């Protein structure tokens, strides 16, 4: 089992320092979960300290996932091939239905294991429960993260409108009897969800150095103004961050203007939600004025390039966000919308997609900017201080990459090869808060084979229990898709897709 070392000397490894340029061989001293010193190799004495041999290892700060959904892990592979976001949301309740508290613990644990195995040491999880969040469910999620050993921000993801109530004109566009079925679908009243979230926040009993709560009204269109204001008040009262999905699709942007008479960002600003503790997941269909609003308020955007591509949502204008003063982090989104929890892939896509957004190479994300977004940029969104760099006084969240792996043979530029070549395959060991969670490819905190057996049994049971609901969602899928496609083809001030029709 894993141990948090009082004093551990890590010797023989190459350390990627906070300047993201220095990768010299060094001694790294960890004391009670913190990096106490980094000195030239051989200069820190061994006396009274345990020693970990990091020969042929490149030490980097753990990657930080600014946006995911732990509930998606049990639904891995269930999303269809060509499914846009709103069609996916149409089936979301059916995919995640009939889950017990233990199922919720299991799906979070599964997600956490994949994150650790792929070099991630902290995540922001917007976890959905139906019909409303519960203290028991969110406690189970927090306990799962604590058991695996990863840092996490856990936020109940809530709404008081169904998809069909959220999108103006959608219900009216449906034929009978599908319209009646859509009208019969209901979420919990917002007062119920707010009270449940208050209960979670009031009784949060987990170590906030590792597992923290937050608030997550899911999508502005899916939340009434009273609900959004209530979420803002909860976040302020309990001093926790707030994250929502903002302008993820063009249909959202168009229909947001239809509902509010202004952009979604302008509407949230009018409700007083946008500030330093506010982060927007995706932020694809933002114009320059929206970005300026976010930057001026000290807000952040969690960039999710994998799911943005998988769902055909578009390519976020990351350089414009940075120019507007917006803090940018990187996330994976859910396993069932991006097919995994691989922050290395998300970071590489963030860098690569910037190269098709502008012909001017000076506008492309540098490897330093991409890596910073996936570490300190994301950590700022989570609210974890001194996380995301390997420097004295920072948390000992360390990923050990195997320099004998083909990704690093030959080794010319460590950072370039991390950003452009690494896919998680070279991750040998992972330390979080001074505890070795993964050591030489083996998890030290849980029985991974036992986890697999539990996951397979739960997935088989849930797939059978949710089959009828998935069939009902399938009957509505084409109609939802056509409705949203019609709005996505409308003229809009910004273009975030490639390139033929510029829509």
C-alpha cells in the first residue's frame, strides 16, 4: 500500500523545473507532501531519509484536469459514432439512470484510476445525479477519489430544465406523441437541488487539501435565472468555485441570444455570476466581447479539445482568450464524450488545433503555453495553491516518465516531446502529495483487478436496466439533431469550425 513519506530523497532523475526549460539531473527532497529542495545531483545527503531511485526518469509536475465528469466512466463506449452534444444530452439521463450510491463510487474510482495512469494528479469533476444531487452520492464520489489518492474538486452538476425545456422551440417542433413524452420529462425543482447542494456543502467532511467541493449549474439554458443566482449565492457563502458549460455549441449560442436577447456570457454577467471563482467549460462560441467580459472579471475557461472534436462542437479560440486576459486550463471532459481521461492527448490537441486557427505561427500555442495550461492554468481553476510546478515550496505531485520509452529515444527536447509525443504510455510512477500512488506501473492504493470485476458487473446490470430509456431517447434523437442543426446553420458573428461553409 502507498505511504506518505515524512522525508524522501528522489535521486538520479531529470527534473522539469518551473521555468519549463531546465531538465538537469537533480536530487529532489520531499517532506510531508511538499517539495523541500531541488539541488544538483548528489548534493543532498541520504542520512535519515528514504531514497527513491529515479534513474532514467524524467520528473514532471502532475497534469491537472480542469473539467471532467466522473459519471461518464461507466458509460465508456456507449455514445454513438456521429453524435453532436444535444443528441448526446437527449440520452444522458437514460445512460446514467438507475445508479446506486455504490455505482457512483465505482464510476468515480474508475475515472480516477485512468487519470492517474495517464499522468494526471488532480481533476475538477462535475458529477451528475438524477433527479437531484445527494450528500450520499457526492460523499461516495469524494471517497472514491480519496481511496485512489488523487486530488479532486467535486461539484454536483444541476439543472432545473430538461433539454426540451432549455432549448426555445424544441418541444413545439416535436410531433405527437413524442411531444407529450418530452413534456412529461421533468427535473427536480431548483429549490430541491439548491437545498441538496447546501446539504453537501454544509456537511463536507473530506480533507480539503485533497478533495474539495464546488457548485456546477450545468448549462445556462438548462437553468432558470433564480437557480443560477441561487448557485452563485451558495458558492459565495461557502467560498467554493463555480463552473458551468458555456457556449459549447453554436446551437447554444444562437438559442441563448433567442432566449435572453444577448449572449449567454452577457446574461451571466447581468446575474453577477462571472468573477474570479467562475470557470466556463468549453467556451467555443464566444466572441471578442464575451472574452473581454471573462478576462476583465478574472474568470477562466476550461478548454476541452478532445470532446469538442468528438461531438463536432468546434474549435475554441484559445489565443484570443489568452489575449483577453482569460486564464485557460485544459480538461478531458467525460470518458463517454472523449473516450478516455488522457490529459496528454488533450494537451497535444490544444497545441495542435491552435495551428489551424491562425496562419501566423506567432499566434500558435507554444509548448510552454500548452503545458502551463495543463498544469498551473488548470490548478488555478480548481483553486489548488502551489500545484503544477516542481519547485521548492510546491506540492509533491510528480509524474515519473520512462526515458527509455520510444517517445524519448532520442531525447532532444524534453518539453517538446512531452507535449507532442507523450500519450501516457511512458508514465512509470505517479506521486501525489508525497504518496506513491502508481509505482513502476502498479497501483498501490486499490485492487485494480477487483475494480475491473465490479465495473463489468455494474455495467452489465445498468445496461439492461436502462435499455428501455435508451430506446425512448433514440426515438427522439433525429428530431433533436435536426432542430439543433437548423440553428447551427444560421449566420453567426464568429466561426469555430473548419472550413467549407464557415458555420
